[in-house]
């Protein structure tokens, strides 16, 4: 069978793509050399080569986006919604193939990769029909024969930068509402996952998105293209910037946006707590905790970090949790689709993970399991498939962790979790709120009073009752407080507020000069 070289079919069948930047609807090479996207599952597998873009590419993309804005912002919102609807249909048709590319590129398990494509489809479904709403208001005037109305107006060119762990779903949370509202986009995809980004853009173009509405500049991170891309904030390239990633980079972006009076959307780190009370369904809580801590190899901003156990159920919980952790299967998700988790996405994450072993030991926390990378030498029956050419980590459980420890306070991407034992609900809440972060959180209990208090007192932007910290639905407000963000939200109707500005229109049909607040007739 002939496979179009740059297609989901080819990429999911193991071929290497030669990808491009897409600027003004044209596939372009970059100013610099090329970067390689290698599979996290097996570094010998070359998924694609992409341009490494420089300053000129970023300027070119920003210019294309600014030019496309005039026509796109004047296109009726239901027509913009129809393009998004077609994009959702194309993603649905390509779902299995795109999921396979996600697994191949960043090592997410097939089940989770399918879930990620579904999250992008759900986003398209929601915003396709938002094109027929995008409501403004009519407001009564204090003066006769005058109508007051409000309109949502697009902001302009949006710069978009997101992490490698949800390389399709999270960019879709930003790009889809941005363009539905009439904005145009310059997107720098993660250099760990340019292939899935490129295939997403091809789907948008196949859906009929006009040239220049979404443009990509590929390339290296902070040392290369990423630097030029962010420099665009001070050059006035963007009227809006949306970022998902680390708190440190978020602060930098926030500062640059502040200087330029731009409101950024910042979705940053997390140190997500889960409280387990003695009246909880302990088996259910164990399942939720295992999934939240180790699913996606712990590489979600919503992953569970601090597991806070009431002393009356701590022993039973620990015993069941450790038995569950011992039974996890890990390894190569390309050949063994049923593993719980696969490799670390890149060597930077793996390095941070190795570092946390050292910090945890220095803290004096007790390592109940884990603490090493899986290799051919130390692998056991739980490890599936070929792992020699990827970064596969043992599931790590720390006990005796207290809020003053480094482990409790710092975000770690990777399959690791801290156990903390507390005396009562008050102490549990103090621990849960005892970090500077506030993204996701969870409580397991059957007690209505504690549930009510948790919902009110927890500082996190997202609170789960009797469920995992991960797995937000695609139409609920997603975002955090404290160091987890700047208070903006993604998804659902709430994200619209961050991609539009309210315009107040004052339309006087009286034929006189009428002034609010002033009782004078100058006419
Ligand atoms: C992220 O890790 O950046 O709620 C996003 C969840 C997913 C999204 C995570 N729907 O875990």
C-alpha cells in the first residue's frame, strides 16, 4: 500500500516524516538546521525531522498571523465553528492512527493516547457549537432612545507554547477556543512531540482553516527557537500569550507579558494532594491513588504527589497500596499496550527524577520501593518488552514524608509519591494546603461534612471527591491557584473570557446630545 509520506498512516506505521513549519498555509523549512524527534519508547526510532527555526521564522509566522487576523476576525463565528467541527470529524476518523503516533513519540500508553485524542475531539465538539453562541448582552440605558450592548471581540495574535506530556490535547485547549473567538495563532510545538503537532495542523488545514490562521515554528527549546519565540512578546508580536509548563518559565512569561500589558494564560506546576480518611472505601482510594501517582509515568501536572493518610487507616492503606504498586506492569507501550506506564518523555525529566532520589534520601524519607531506572540487568517479571533504549523508571514510594521536606514541596515529574500520616482532618487540610501550589486535589471519605469543608477550604483550582487528581473533563474549567497559575482557566465556556475582550457599545438614536450622569441638554 502506498502511504502519503507525511500522514498519520505513515507516522503510525513506523515511517519517519520530514516535517515542516506551516506558515501562511505553506510548508516551509526553517532558517537553521533540523531537529530530530526520536521515540521516547526506543531512541533508535526516528519519528520525524523538523526545522529548527530562528528569529526570522518567528517574525514570518507572526506577520502571517497578523495579516490573517483581518479576514478571520470578520468571518462569522458560526462559520469559524464549522471549520472546527470538520477538524473534530477528521480527528475522529484518524483517532487510532494519531494515538499511535502519540505513543510512538512520547511513550504514553495506547489507552491514554486514545484518551488524549478524544480530549481534543471533545474540545472541537464543544467549541464548534460555541460558534453559534459567543453571546454578548443587551443592557438598559439610563437615557431614552439609546441602546447599550456588549460584544466579545477577539484579542489578536495569540502566542501558544505547551508542554510535551499532552502534545495534542493541551494545545487544542488553547488553539481551538482562540480561533473560534476570531484570533490567529503562532504556535511553537514541543520539540519532544513535533510530529503529532504537525499532523494536528494538517487536520486543521484539511478542515478548511484559511492560511495564516494557525502557524507553527518548530525548534529547540530555551536555547534556540523557544528563546526567539518568547522574545516576540517584547517585540509586540502577540496580543495574547498562553503557556502550559513549569512555574519558573511561567514567571518569565508573566513578567514579559506584564511589561507589555498582555494578560497571559499560565497553567503551571502542581504538587497535588490526596487525603484518605478512615471512613473511605479504602480499596477505591488505593485504585485512585495508584492511577493518579503512576499513570502517564507521573508526568502530568495533575499527578498525585502528596498522599495524606489518616492514622486510623494508614496501615491498611499502605499495605494495599504497596501490594498494588508491586503488581504494576511497566515497559514498552508500543509492543505491550496493557502496561500501566511507559518511559520518561525526555532526558531532562529523567534527570529531575534521578535528582529527586538524592533529595529524598537527604531528607531522611524512607524509600518503600523504587529508586532506580529499569535496565536489562535489574528488570523483573513486571517489566514488559524492550526497554534498553528508553528511560524507564521504577515506581517510587516514599514514607514518613513531612511538609518541611524538599520532597513534599517540590514538583517532580515521574512515577513517585509521598506518604504522610496525620492525626485528624484539620491536620490533613493543613498538609493539603501546605505547599505554594494549588492545581488539583482529592479527598476520599463518605463524610458529607468533610466533603463540604474540603471543597470550601482547599486552595486548589480543581477538587475531586472520591476520585483521582487527574482526568479533568474537557469542558470544565482547568487551572490552578498560587504557583500553579495566574488565575486564568482553560476549557469550557470559561476559557472564552481569556481569548476575547468585552466591547461596550453605546448607540444613541435620540438625535440629541444625551450625557449620562449629567442633567444638561446641550442640544
Ligand atoms: C497536564 O498535565 O498538563 O486532567 C494536563 C488531566 C488531563 C490533563 C492534564 N485531562 O489530568
